């Protein structure tokens, strides 16, 4: 299944290419049949116009393939258009013959690049490109046909198209800025949540160390209790401290890094799952879920559950040869399952870890449940079940701000 956003982009690209091909063909036909060649320059220009139209059409289409070169592509298209217009004015001044050939493809190419430039270029570059392209699209019909010609009125729709492209580009630029700001807020909120978890984790582990030390002191002063080996007590304290350090390093690393940042607010479920799994697991998302939009509170929970489960696989089952992440629907519930092999015969107890507790709390906050434990054939599965709510509005019942 192809995402609607991808289908829409492909549709726009196909429409642009079709429009550029059509205008190139029309310009080529009109350039040949506009009038019989006369003077010195007209036969030459009748031959040169089709390649110029094809060149600007290709340059306009390439802006999608090279979004970081929009400035260069725009300068090339505007330069070719102004060069053709200038040469037309020169031939009229020198009386070399009629050179009033059409410029529909040039206008369309300039308009497309104005919209792209206003969206993606820095402010100064966007202003320069927009101004130069505006001059090119207005000058093309006015100069080539002469101000006293009815064809010069084509400058009005050309200017209108330029204004529409400018407005669309600025609107998209503002939308991109708002999207980036929303994404930054989501990442900031996630870091704050990690900071709170870090505080709770430190309190949890340090409290355990303090309790062990206090118990050892109390038992050492009680003559009725057999004397304990100090090495065993120290070993327990060392193990608790080591676990605290590992957990804190992992959380602090997530705070410092954007590698595992939360997905954008408008993400699809399949994109969220694949972004977390990356190349660490085989992903199997049900077709009806792959393109399902998910609210930010759900995408954050899915992200954290999968990230914690895959991290546990790396920590507790380093010999695993198969790690699989599946997302499916069972009894009106979204089921996320992370399974792996390579579990030791005596697996470490993961239920007491703070990560499992944190996952369980986040899933429970959305009305779901989480199970984690060993399975037959040396496997371990972490499974989260989240209610999907009404079929018409999946996850519309979820509380906001989780």
C-alpha cells in the first residue's frame, strides 16, 4: 500500500512533467509555424527555440531531484529566458527579422522555480530569484512581441501566475516552519519526560543501595544474626550501582542524541514502527495499519515501547539471530509484538527492570496492557495491546497530553 502523501507527490510530479512537455511541444510548433522565415536571425531562432524550451523544462523538473540546487537551477532558467528575450530585442533593433517566438515553457519553468525557491531558499536568495523571475516572465511577451502588439497582453496572465507561485511558495514555507516548530516541541517534551524518568530511576537505584547498606549495618550489630561475609554484601552493592550506571548512561545518551527522536506529529503507524526498528529487526506491519495516521500521544508510546524492547534484546540476548517486530489488529486492539530468539537457558529477570515498568505505565495510560516474558524454543516476546476505539475514528478516544 502506498501512502496518500506519496501518491499525491507522484501525481503532482506527473502533472508538472505533462504540462512542461505540452508547453514545449506547443512552443516548438508555434515557433516553426508562427511565420515564414525572414531576415537573418529568424531561421536560426526557429531552430534554436525547441532546444531552449526543452532545456528550461528539464531544469524545472530537476528541482525535485536536486532540492539543494534550486538556486542554481532557477538562475539558469531565468538566465536563459532573459537571454532569449534580450536577443529578440537586439534582432528587432538591428532589423534582422521577426523573432517573436513564444515563451510558454519558459514562463511555466520560471513559475515552478519561483514557488520552489520561495519555499526552500534562504530569504535573500528567494527574494532575488523571485524578482528576477518576475522580470523574465513579464518581459518575455512584452519585449518579444512589442508593446503595441495584442500578444503583449500575455504579460498579465504571466504576472498572475508568478504571483500565485510566489504566494504558494510562501504559504508552504510558513507551513514547513510551523511543522519544524511542532516537531521541536515534541522532541523537547520527550526530553523532559526522559529527564523525569532519569530522576525516578536515580531515586529507585540509589534507594536500593541505601537500603542494602542500612540492612548490612543493622545485621552487623545484631549478635543473634549469623555474621555475613562482607564480600557478598559489597558484591550486592556493586551490582546495584553498576545497574544504575548503565541505566543512567542509556537515558542520558537518549537525552543528548536525536538519533531516536520522536516521529513527527502527523506520522503513519508503519513509518513510526520502521523508524524505530531501522535495521535492527524485521518489520511486519498489517496492511490496514501501515498507512493509519496516529495521534502524537500514541506515536510517542509506540516509539518508546519498541525502542525499550529492542534495547532489551541487545542487552539481554546479544546472540539473537532473529528479531521481529509485528503490528496487527486483534479484537479491535492494536497489538505490537517484539520477539527474538537467542534467550539464555537462564534468562536474566527483566520484570524488575525500570524499563519494563516504564513501558507498562505508558501503555496503561492509554488503556492498554503489556506483557513480557520467555516463550518456548528459547524466545522472548514483549507484547503491547492498545484499544483502537471506533472503526470510523481509530484512537479518537485516547486522552490527550499523555
